C-alpha cells in the first residue's frame, strides 16, 4: 500500500491530456509556412544580433520566440507511434527551418560590419557531453509538459535550456567569415540538441503507451531501435571527447593559476600580462611583469618549476623590455655593493632621473574605468623615441586589454581623451588582446 502511494508520486499518467488532442497539437505545429516561417526568420535575426553584440538577454529572447522545437518533437512522436508519413513531414520541415535559419544568419553576419568572435559565439563551437545531458533532460521536460492538460510554464524554460537558435546562428556566422571549424562545431551542437530532444520525446511517447498508427512487425521494430542506438553512439562519443578536452583545459588553467600565485604573486611580483595557449604544441604560457627582471638562470629555474605543478609540454615565455628605464633605475638603487655615501648620492641622482619618467595625472585610473568600462587592465608609461642624434621625444604609451573589443568610435574616443590628458606629448595607444 505504501509502495503504491509512493509510486503515484511519479505517475506520468496523472494529469495527462487525451492522446488524440496531444497528437493533433503536435501535427498542427510542425509546418513552417506563412506566420511560422516569418517568426523563425525574425527570431534568427534577433539571435544573430544578440550573438554579435554579446548580449545574453537578447539571445534568450530569440530562443523564446523560436518555433524550432515543433518539428523535432513531431519526429519523436512519429517514431514513438511508428507514423512514418508524420516522420517524413517532420524531418522535411526541420530541414526547411534549418536551411532558412542558416541562410538568414549567414546574410546577417555577411552584412554586419562587426565580425569579431564574441564569447557567446565561441561558446557554441565546442559541444561536449554536458550539452547532451541538457538536450536530453530539457527535451524530457518539454514533452512531459506537452502531454499535460495544464501545460504550465516549463515550455519557455525548455526553449532557453535546449538552445536551438544560437548554434544555428553561430553556424551561419562560421559560413559568413569562412571559418568552417566554427560552422562544423556549431552544426554538431545543433544536431546533438535536435537528436536528443527527439530521443527524449520518443521515450516519453513509448512510456505513455501512445497507440501505434501503423502495424509494425517485431523485426522492423528491432531495426528501428538499433538505428536509434547507433545514432546515439555516433553523437555521444565525440561529445565525450570534447568534454574530456574541456576538463583537461580547465585543469591546465588551474595549475597555471597556482604556479603564478606561488611563484610570483605571493613574492610581490606584479603580473601585468598573462596569456596561455592550450591548443599549440607545446602549450604556451606568456607573462610580463611590472618591474621585476629575471636573469637567464632564473628563467630556466622557473621552467623547471613548471613540472612541480604538473604543467608539462608547456613553453614558458617571460616578456622583458631591456629598455625599461624605470626598472633599470630601481635595480640600480637596490645594488648592495655600493657604500652608504655613494648610495645616497646615487639615489638622489636616480630619483631625479626617475621623476622625469613619472606620470602624474590625478584620478586617471578612476576616469578610465568610468569612461571605458570594457578595459579590464592597462599599463601606461613613457618611452624615449629617438628622432635624431640630438633629439629625443618622450612618448606616452597606453597598453590595454579588454573583455570586449572597442569599436572604432570608442578607440578614437580613447585616443582623443589621452591627448587631452597629455596635450604636450605624443600619445600611442596599443591594444594587447
């Protein structure tokens, strides 16, 4: 008795809509004609804009509008009830929707002046096992909601979670810029989502005992089951590989972070530039420091330390500017072999020299953060530009990094603003992304 009550908590037949009503709704929403096609095209444009400007909110809005799930669910229902005319119709409309989506997104990104790969775009180019799980369980939720009398509010959440629109738009972006690795990765993610939503629909339809439309002998039913199993394996194996690669990359990033923290940050060395490249052979770790200079012996010692942190097959590159006058002066100040009187005299001379190269602009950091919030880090200094044997020009150099590339208008605004800050000197702006 207690077991019976417990099982009722998981009974999907409770609150189930009439099967004929569910099937009728599924069939009616499959076709991409008229309004559905216009809605799809508009949703693709919205999603493409969102990916182009890196706006998550806009992308979510496009996913809520999109009617792409209908033919996928229709294919799952068709397989579950062995309605092959319905399966053919569903796949035909899914192909139409896919082609229209690729065409619209391709045209948008071809015409768009901004073609930089934003993080939202890059996130759709390397699918992994987690995308399989999201598509499968998202599809389960969606189909369960479709078969209820009270549909409730899971459908919008399913549209957002399974994310059919962004991969298609990313595939169109890959075509527009001629990057076929982006195109292939995004199309693979889209295929994963489509198939596993279809598979979850098939499972729920079988579980709820929807009646078979056509008589199917046991041999044909087994054949269909084997084909579905084969497709599952074909799609899952590459996604598992991608998930493993992602895990290895995250572990590498964590090891690098520990190495930098223990070897440099904890010792008071300010890291002003850090770049890792996981996809080269060997992998690369590039670092630059504010004032610290490393000898060849120290650099070799640091390379040996990489092994202690489990960082293998990695080339350590430490960028050092030998013309960095400020660092040279500070090193000279710290020389211990000089006697005290010589030191005092030399320090005064060096401090006087150093003052020539100091930049005294009040609230410069706060102003940059307010006016240019995209800039995540920057360094500013003075370089000696030799014009002739007797003429040296002191140039102000600003080197910056951003989480979102500055537009041409913003870059010009930054240059003009720097010229206002230093009206009597030449200004050089360098983006270091």
